């Protein structure tokens, strides 16, 4: 017989730990399952691995990013098995076997090795940070301390599903404008690089007086044709430089401040940030995570400087004794109906449920605003594309027409 040390959650929700003798780790898990103990970690009594060392031959490493939808499916499957009393390590093995991609299997294998090596489940999930965001780790950490593991896993799956659905709606709404933008850039490139230079010699022979716009386009087209590698390097440098620049917090804050002032777009960006933040707070609150920690996490995932700052300000005011509704209302960032719903939730003791209702209604509202924005952007982009192509065409025809007039 081999002695195994374990940590888990008893049927009454209390955290338990102890030692069990069994011929194998699988048998130890089975015996604990019979006792209705949800296993958080299990390892040989003499072979516990340190948190700072490699566990089961696998160390934490950055793997390929796993989509939120795939992560949600994994959490949902683990939640179902945990509710059915399946030992967590056994559940992980089943999910690893049925993994849709090698990246998922590799990440889950790291988690399994960490749990078998003696680490807690929340700490083990950090090994797969390409798959499980910090909000999921916080929820599982609270469940380890005395909550229901299956409920925490289910809540985590719901959060990731809602986040993936919101992202999908945004991508679907922006698909047509992005295609139109690509077509516009491609068309302009063809005209400037291949069409305009063919008229350069003609203009020179005619000694035509060229407008400044025609000169600029002829120079740009000639430069690209004569130095294609340098032109490509400049183009890529501008793209990557812009991406790097937008990662700077100060630049992000300035861009967001300007975008917030735009009609329709500004309000939509802000509501998207508020929706993301409230989804996080609602999910964490439903999993018994302390409210202050839930608000801190919501501020991190908001992705909007103004909303994040307002949440941290509200968090500090709550810590001083104010209610959540009062603290959020004083920031003047959150819509009045949201703070009123939060106030109702605080009075009735149903804050997580009310927050989930607010998130659901905001998602519907954001979806409607996205569709309205797209309906406005489509004709605007068509008109803009027509104006640009028309301007290039006039830059070609204009000098020719002036020469013909002079000949007459």
C-alpha cells in the first residue's frame, strides 16, 4: 500500500485534508469519491513537489492561446463531472483524451501534473494561463477555501461563454466594414502604384501643369515601383509601430478619451467596457468571491481607462463604508439604471442575480447599438470609397483636360 496525502472539499462544503492508503493513485481517488470528497490535490505522502519546482516533469510555459469558447467547454465538462462525483484528476484525464486541439491537451496535462504533484487547483490552473484567465483562478481559489467546486467551474464556463459570444457579435458586426476598408486600400494601391505611373510620361510630354495631389500620387507610385522592398518595410514598420504605440497606457487613455467623444461610437465603446466589467463582477460574486476583489478584477478586464478608474475609485469608497450603488453612482460613469438595479440587489441580498440581469440587458442593448452602427458605417464607407477613387480619377483626368483646353 502507498500513502497519499490529499486536499478536497467535503459534501458540507468544508475543506478537508488527510492521508489515505491505496495501491495506486486511481484507487485512492476512487475511495475518496465514495466518501463524496471533491479532490483538489492528491500526491504521494513522500513525494510532494515544491511550488517553485517542476511538477510531474512539466514546468509552466507559454503555450498557444486557447479560445474562450474552447476553455468554456472544458470548464463545463469538468463542472458536470465534479457534480457527478467524478474525481478531479480522473475528470481531467477524460477531458484531455477528448481534447479538440493539441494546445488544449498540453495545457490540461500541465494542470493535471501540478495537481498530482501536490499543488492546489487554483495554483495548478495558473500553469495554463494561455487557457484560464485570472478571473477563473480567483473563482477556483475561493471554491478551494470552502465553496462548491462544481458551481465555481460552471460559473467560470458561463462567464467565458458570454465573453466569447460578445466578442463574436462584435467581430460579426465589424466584418463588413473591415472588408470594405481592405477593398478601398487595395483599390487605391492599384490606382496609385500601377495606373498613375502610366500617365507620368504622357503628362511630361504634354508639359501639363499638374495639381499638387497628382504630383504626390505620382511620386508615391514611382517610389513604390522603384523600391518595393523598402516600401514594404516602411508599411510594415508603420503597422507594427502603431500597434506598439497603442499598447502604451497613456496613448490608450488619450485614444479612448477621443473615441468616447465620438457620437454613437463613443457610447458603444464605453458600454462594451461596462458590460465586460459587470460580467466579471457578477460571475465572481456568484462564486462567493469577496466584492472588493471582484471589483478589482472587473477593473482589470474592462479594457477602458475611464471605466477602470471609476471602478477602482468605487472600490476604495466601498472599503471606506459606502454601498456599491452609492460609490458607483458618484463616479458619474455608469448609467443610472445600473446603479439603481445594484441598489435593489443590495437591499434584497440578491446582488449577484441582479448583476447578471443587468449584464443580460446590457448585452442586448450593445447588440442593438452594434447593428445600428454598422447600418451607418456601410453607406459611409461606400461614399468615402467613391470620393477617394473619384479624386484619384480626377487627378488623372484633370491635367489631360487642361492640356486639351490649351490646344484648342
